[in-house]
């Protein structure tokens, strides 16, 4: 199901696009969220709305009413689905200068979804990316529409055996994977990179941080290879243990067996997503 | 006039938009050009096509045929117009992973244009922006659709007396203005910042560099304030002498009278755009 906020036509299968002069298209001037929805009930909804609100405030885009947003997950229908919603600043302004009173566009689409269950169980192989994320504190953490870095990084490999690519920043700190957050076990605790200079602050990461399940820290490619355990996770796919780490040339840099630490974090993550956990 | 490449309907006034799943909208996965056109003849067309081709190669987006592109300027009609063309990677792929064989979308619109002639004659007041451009060599120089930094920078001021804002990079070097390139006179020559780490390589700048009229160099906010002359220019507006430079708090940092150096560079720039020059 898909459509435009405020419209009554819940059965239209093709979501509405945007006009040529939409600033989301012209400049990436907007935000998006991808939300796991089960039988019409969104998971981590407060976290998704919170990130959208922070992004809207940072960019100066008026947020749609809470009623409008709250009505969307139910329209995803029965079963498991991913709801993607996109909020652009709309049209208008003069070049980069935004209109004084923007009329934002909200677009959304829900598609059926099946998570990669084998990756929960068996873990994944990942690699380091060559691309380094630029440092931009003004946009750090937001899920905005300027995602060319992610596209370029994801283009670095095509081997389906490699599930994700890790991204460092221009100064060599590890930040995230192309569409997942990164976690490592060190000194008897789970850590995740700080995202105050670049990267997307995932909603699952946010929920785990808020509950004290994980902590913020710094790591590098060299340090990660010596971590006791490494995982990737996001609010749609759940949590994947990392069993092998390659460098950007495909050479194995580390391998791990899946152990109690992975399973404990996976249980915390999956409890928040309604996925299987002990 | 506006439309979609390959369509015969030259009279449609509203250019076609893009669907929800267009990657230009979803990720800013695409490129654009804004071209000055006089009586159907594009200015600096080779430079625009060259930059578009470099961007398409970097992003791995197939370039439309030369015939398709060459046919667009004539559709801008009589008089002076700006032709904006946008090339996105189209739909498809899986998340950030681009489709193996993209089917790009080309969209375009031509609108009548009148340059700010008073700024040619009297010069402009500009300010430094607080925002620093992130350093990303993989995208530097390209006119891609990830332009949130420009939008945020342009939002820093609303005073119409201030014509442009200057942007430095994360390491303090000056790079450009929000939608124009920067030039300064020093040691008996005109210089412009290197754009190998961030910024947009304007086509007028490119043409002036290729002809040896200007040279690449480095400068900082402090150094710029002591330059003998400063100008801003792009391929649509032409060249504006800078007569006053403010810091990000609106305090005057420098002022200049317009002199022979400005007029000489303006003549070189305007000769390439068909604008008045001595």
C-alpha cells in the first residue's frame, strides 16, 4: 500500500512521486524513515518519529501532524512490512534559498518484508570500504536524502557472500556499515561508534543506547579486528553476528565464532523488533 | 519550455517529475546542470557536457546520447533563458545497491532569465558562512544532487543586501560561495580555490582555467581579507566584483573599490557568456 498523506485512496499501489521542482529531488532537501511494521503496528515508532523530528528541526522543515504520521503504519496491512516515508521541503524558494514558509511533501510506501533469518543464525561476512565518510557535524546522525556516499560505498562490491561494508570517516574512525550500525564487544560491554560527526543514528541503536544495553565509543579498523565480538544491526533486518571481516582488497582480516555475547545482544535487539529471541 | 528527453511535446509548461522510487529523489543519486541559453544557443556547452560526463562516469550512470542532450538548448526558445537539466540513476536496485544496468531519467526545464546587471556594475557584499563543507574527494567538483550543505549555508542569512556566502572546508581553506566560484587577485594574477576535496567546479571557472586567465591556489578567510581584489562568478549570473566582506556575525572584515583587475576578469568572463564587456 502506498500514497500521499491525507488522501483517502488506500488501495493505490503506486505511491505518488514528486514534481521536477521538489527540493527533495533537486537538492536532497528532505528526510526519510524505513519502519518495520507487523500487522499494522510499527516497531520503534517513537524512535523513528524522534529522529524525523530532530531532522526536521535541523533542516527547518515543518513536521506533519502527529495524527497524519500515526495513521500510516496501519495502512501497511497484515503481516510483516517495511513502511518507507519521505518528507521533503516541497517546492519553491530561489535556488538553494528555501522558501520562508515551506509546504513540505510527505510520501510513503509499504511493501511486504521478510528478514534474512539465516543471517541471524549463521552470521555474516563483511568488508571494509575504501570510501571514507566526510565529516559534517551539521548533518551527522540524520537520515536525510543526501546519501551518495552510501551509494558509492555499496558499489564497491558485488559478491553476494559479503553482506555489508564498513565505513570509516576521513580521520580513520569507524562509523557504521552502509545501511546498518556497528557494535563491538570490548572490556565486558557492547560499544557502538559515536555519530556526532557523520553517519546515521539508527533507531534500534538509539533504543539500545537509551536502555544502557550498549555504549558509545571509538574504534578503528585495526582495533575492530581484535574485538572479541562484532555485530551489525538495524531496525528492519534485526541483528547479524559478524563471523568474518575482510579488508577492502578481500583479504581476511579477522574471523569470529558466534557466542554468548552475540546471542545476548541479539536477544535485546530482537525483543524490540518482535523477532525471535531467547 | 520543459519536458522529458525523447518526448515531442515542446509546449508542455510543467516538466515531468519523478516517481517515488527514483534514486535521485531517494538518495540524491544523480547530477544536474544549469545552462545559460541565448536564443536557443547554449553558452559554455562543452564545459557543461564535460562536467556532466565526468559526474556520470564517477557515479556509474549511463550518459544520454549526445544528440539527445544537444537538442535541449534549442527548446529554450527566444531570448535569454536558463536550462536546468537533471540526470538521475532512475529506479531500481536494492536499497543503496544500484541496479546493474541503470535506466537513467533525464528531466529538463527552461525558464526565462534576466541577470542582476546592477551587481556587474556596482559589485556585491558577501559574508562568511558558519557551516564548513565536509571533505569528500570522491564527490569533489561534481554538480551532484546531494546539496544539503549548500541549502544549510544559504539559510544562514536572509538580508537581501548580502548577495552570497563564502564556504570554507572542515580544515579552514576557502572553497567557494553557495552557488558561485570564488576568485582573488594576488601577486599579479587571479586565483581560485582548488576543488579536489569539496565544492562544485563551475563551468565558467573551468573555461577561465583552461585558457590560463585564472590559476588554482589556496586561501583562508584571513588571507582573503587582505587580497587586492575579490570576485564571484558563475556561468549564469556572470561576474560580480566583491566590494564588502563580512564575517559570519555581520561585522565588516574588508572592503574594496572596483578597479581594473575586476573589470579585466569580468571582461574575460562575460566574453564567454555573451554578456556586456569592454
